[in-house]
């Protein structure tokens, strides 16, 4: 496919200058419209290039309002980045609403390199990338992927020219040389990439890159073209979202509730509790050091009814850990900056360093619980969240992290008692508000949401653990044993 | 000093449990008050400890609302952190208003290590640290510095115990051993630290650390004590700010204006401009690669009158740079998240990676220009900003960065012409707003502010360059030559 394309299309300097000015003006207008409509835009540049890409980018950036974009040059991942899931450094660079992220190289860089080097799988796959792009597109991000292509001759000419440029960075020179030597391997890797990842919501835009003037103008024209068409889609019917087949929720057909089957009468004697607790803590303390030594990150997700006992469990479990190597991440209402990104963005940001344990006090499941019940997310948003969450958790687990999810379960009567007790104990009063009582009135709606969550997001790689918490003592021991079990399984 | 202290104070388990609960309750209340009053709080833990510090921290953290603090374990700086100014990784961890940053080890770690190792200066000094603490305190941050001290015997006991704990991380074991072997050196380094950096606004709180229960209760009591007293200071007269002698502004006594002396008639022929521009670009392009090869970061600050020509200069200068290694940082109104931090926080965050060039389109000087003139900063705030800015720039330069500051100067008549031209050119209309005309009416007030800024922040390490921009062509060439000169000087 790539070899048949005529890469030598040219443009005169004069024609270039005229068009460049006209297109710059149009692009500026579009950028302002995107800001008004609060559409996030991601532009990536891939390709086999002989400096062409850099020059095109340097023609593009000054024609944009610098307050409206961030530019990223994607290099080799750092040691810290290598210990995160592959997509972590791209998720954390996604733009807030109305702004742009522009990247020289992207999430395709490593996968193409892998294909060329044939050094076997490093856990990255096109389905994972496609899920990432789909998730962004469904959240109204516009993705524009440029592929700048250059002929082998052009590459070789460039390498000859560079011999004279003494201070051109050595590492970039070697890069070019390697690309020229393995030109054919790169071409076939790129062909696979283009074929596997061209989609309605994130199409590739092809640019013949031998002549910089021609390529620059083509990039501008394609950019304007795609931006305009996505803008009209945005203004009409949110076409992208409808176009994609959504995960079909069939929960109404579920005849039984998972929660109804939970036996909440289970309890534990006080003495036994004390002994078990000490044993669990000792074991957890030791296992946590093992995780640190083996550089395995762990994520513990705590969800549950209000007053189920999340705080108490967290205090017991963390007292076993070395504070240098764990963090409690409380998840509340997102702030404005978080709201202006994809809802999963803030959770990607909180992925633990290697060997560390992150305990999420509430989590990304807010999307399908409180946001669903309170109408803070649209039906489309929370329905597709099950799949998005599963995909994210799969990325986490595939990258080598331990992921443990708990639903702390109590019944309605037990919750009423605990709320009352809080109201009556002076130093606990701040913990109970009108809102808690209001949420309680929606118990049934929440129950439907919890049931559907448990059903749709219990996967082989990240199953839910339902913990009976009518007896806090029983619940704590059971939960801590589950954590021990999960840690032991990996060690 | 340290050797004379009785470190063996003890507390029984029962007394501990009772006090712990009472103090936890008090601390919770105080934390909520700090949140209400939007006071940022920084707590650091230093000391020679035999695991005591970790255990104390693990007693402290669960007694706090996890939504209200972030905990940081300060390790060896990463490669990326090493290339930044020493204080960079601490500035970026300062808390927003109403929240806490708690650190195990802190900015004192490296300086103490340096003293012990005697490996000569690494550019960190106590005055720099004191300036940092003073700046935070003046911005209403409460700083609490704990020094946890342990006897040599206790340290040795701990090392013996650890031999049995196989999975306790090896690196931490070696750390303890090294501390025990060089105990006396550490003691004298710590004594110097305590003496040099004890201040009204950031006092050291000493804790005898041999007995964990005693030490925990003492930490809680000191914390509550200091938090209460700082809270009442905050509620009364903002005592901290008044207590510190402020840099005394004497600008009214300046009889002449720096700006008035600038010769704005200078110009350059069109042909010569074209030639000079090409020469400058070529030289800049080459020098920028040299900076990259030598890993030197560079910061270019652009300030100037509205319509002076910042955008045009940026476009010309950056067209010479490789887009992979530069960034334009446009500085506008701070967002809510930025506003909830010290005003210098967002600029520390934007310090360039090694070998990269950051061009600030407006900068931290907004504090003494627009914020002063428009009354967005209090008189106390903008007056002490001169000193704070000088200190920050000194940190930048001391860490090895190049810092170049430009004031682009035009006269009032030239500005009027350019505003009119913008209004009359269709594709430039978005660039001119009512606000620009309103700002223009305050020309004289701005001029006083600019003059004072030039006077007070032209330092030997970061002088201002006033560039005559009535002729844009003349100005661009002059500015680019200044950049070339500054780069050449360092290479």
C-alpha cells in the first residue's frame, strides 16, 4: 500500500506563502470555535520522516494560539513511566475541554518499534489502543492522526546532509540511520498500524512528506477539513456517539439480585477478632514489603453503602503498611479541572508507583453509582462506562498491577442504626449530613445500580468481592484475608 | 545540644490509648477549621530515626480526613528531578489552600547528607531554604517541622532486630546501618540545621523518639498546639506577614524613569532586516542544539506593552528551534487550582526539562504589573513580590539554567496606531478587545509599575533587556541577538 504512493508532490514557495496565510487564518478561527464549544482536540504525528515532521510541526504551532494547546514530544518512556500501564503517559496528556494536545509521535511509537525489532510482545496491542481512542471519541474528543510518509531516497539524502551539521543531536542522527537501514520493516509495520487502527472516530490522515511546503499545506487542509466536519457533527446530533454500537445493557432481564443473596448475619467473637486482626496485620505488613521488593504495584478499591465501614477498614489495613509505600486516595466530587477531562482521567493519574499500594476510598465506580442515580451522567455515559471501566482495569492488570475490588455490604436497617449513632455521638456528628439521609431514601435505586455494577464489572481479571459488613469485625477480617490472598497469589 | 536531651521518655499503653483518642478528635476538628479558613498546612518529619518516624506517621495519617492531605515520601531525586532547581520538587508539592502536604523527609534531606558526606557544595544552602519557607509563610502557609530524635543505642537495637525481618527492604536496612556508623556526623549536621533554620514562621518542633507511644502523643500535642496558635494568628491580624521586615520600596524617591530614557526612533532597513533575520535564525538553530547536547535548560521571559510585538517575536525565534525541544508558555489569568497555591507555584511547575527552551509569553511579573495596577494583589503582596521573584530567579540560575528577560517597549502613540490597525483588519479583530483600550487608559500607572519592576528586579544574575519595539523589525533583530549572546556566553 505505502510503496505505491507518489511522495514527490511539490509546491512552489509563492503558492505556499499565499495558501499558508489563508489557512492560518482559517485555523485560528476554528481553534476559537473549538474553545467556545469546549471540544477537546488531540493531534498526533507519526511516520517515517526525514526531519519533515518537525518542520511541518514548526509551521503548524506558531499559527495556533499558544494559550490553546500543549505540545508533547514523545520520547522513550522514563523508568517511572515504564512501571505504569502502557497508556498511562498518554491518558495523563489528554487535553481538557476546549484545548488541544499535539504530539510528535504517540501511543503508536512503541508498538511499531516492537514490530520492527521483533523482540516479542511487550503487552501492547492494537485492541487496547482502539479502546483508548474509542473512549476518547465517545467523550467528545476529536482525534486527528497524521501519517507523514517519506521515501527511502529522501531519508538517505537527509542523512548525508546531516553529516555536515555537527551539533545536530547524535541520538537523532542514529535514529534516522536505523530507520533508513530497516526501511522496509518499518513500512510493513506502519502498514499494519494503518490498517488495524483506521476507524470512523479516529481516522488516519495521510500526507506525502518529501516536499515540506506541499506537506505543510496538506496538513493544514486536512486539519481544517476534519475539524470542520467534526464541529458540524458536534453541533448536530453528536454523531460519533450514535455511530458506535454501544454495550447493550440487559439488566432488566436479570431476575435475581446478587445483593439479596448475601448472608449478613455472619459475625465473629471479640476475642477471636483481636487475634485474627493481629495475625492479618502481621501478614499484611510482611507481604507489603514483598510487593515493594518485587516492585509490584497494588490497587485496592473500596465501594460500599454509606456508613458500611470503609474508614474503619482503611485504618486497620493501613496500620499494617509502611507509610512510605502506600497512599489512601479519597474520591469525591470531581473539581473543575477534573471535570474538564474524560472522567477516567483522574484515576489514570493516580496509578501507583511500582511497589506501592493505593487504596481508593470510593473510585471510578461513582460513574455507575452516584452519577447514574443522581442523574449526573447521561444514560449513554453510564451505560458505556461498564465497558470503559473493564477496559481500564484490564490495562491495569495487564501492566502487572494487583487489583482488588470490595463492595462493603450492609442492610438498610443497619445503616439507619449507624446514622442514628453518628447523630448522637458528639465527635461523629460531622460525619452525618442531610445528604446522607437523602441518599438513603434512594436505597432501591442504588441497589439496582449496585447489582448491575457487580454483574457487569466482575471480570476474570478483576472480580468483585462482596464483604458482609453488618458485623464490622467480621467484615474487616474477611476483607483483610482477601487482600492477603490476592497478594500471596501474585508473590 | 542534641546529645544532652533525655530520649528515653516513656508512656504506658493505656495512657497512650486514652490520649490518642482524645487528641485524634481534636486534630479532626482543627483540620476541618483549617479547611474552612482555607489555610494551607505543610508538615515535615526529619530526624535520625529507628523506624520511629514511620510508626509515628502511621499513627498520624489515619487520624486525619484523607480528603484533606497528601503524603509524600521524599526519596533520592530522580534523574529528571536532579536537572531541576533543588527546590523544584518541593515547590510543586506545596498544598492548595485548606489542604495539607505531609512529608517524610524534606528539603533538609539533601543538605544534611551533603554535610555528612562532605562531598563539597551541591549548590544548596540554608539561605535558599529559609527564603522558601519565608515565602510560603508570608502567603499564609503554616509550616510545622518535626525533628524526631533517637539515641545511638536504640538505632543499634533496631538494626539487630531487622536481621530477622528478611523482607524488610534491603536499601532501608543499609540506610540505617550507615546512619548508625556515622551517628556523630549526623548529629552535628542536624545541630547546624536546627540552629540555622529555626525561625518564627517555621520553627522546629523537637520530639524524643525512643518510645513510640510517647513520641506519637508529643507529635499530636505539638501539632495541635501550633495549629491552634497559627489559627488564632490567622484570625486576628495576619501576624506572620507583619512580623517579617518587608523589602522597603523607595521608588517614589526615584527621580527619573528608566523607560523615558529609551530611544524609540531606532530602525533597520528592510533588506538588512531580511539578511540579519536569516543569520540570527541560523545561529539560534545551531545554538539551540548545542544547549540540548549540553543539557542546559533556558528560560526566555517576554514582557511588554499590549501590541508591542511579543507574538511576532516568538514566531520568528521559535521558527529557528526544533519543536521537540522548546515550548511557548502563555501566561494568562490563573485558574482556580493555580489561585489556590502560592502565586509562584505555577511558574515553578513550568521549569524546562534539561536541554529545553521555555519561552514565557508574559510571566511571574504579572504580580507587579497587572495585579498591582488592577488591585488584584494587595499592596503587601506585590511589594514583597520583588524579593520573592529575585529569589526564585536566583534559584533558577544557580541550578544551571539560562534566564533571559525582555521588556518590549513602545510608546503610547505607536500603541494607538497598532490597536487601530487591528480593529481595521478583519482577521486581526479578535486580537483587540474593550479591555485593551481600558488598560491603555492606565498607561501612566503601568509605567510607574514597569519602572519599579525594571529597577528592583534587574539583578546581576538576571538583568532586564529593554528592547525598542516602535520598529518591530529593529526590535526583533535586537532581541534575537541578545538571545544569541546569552546562549553563547554559557556555551
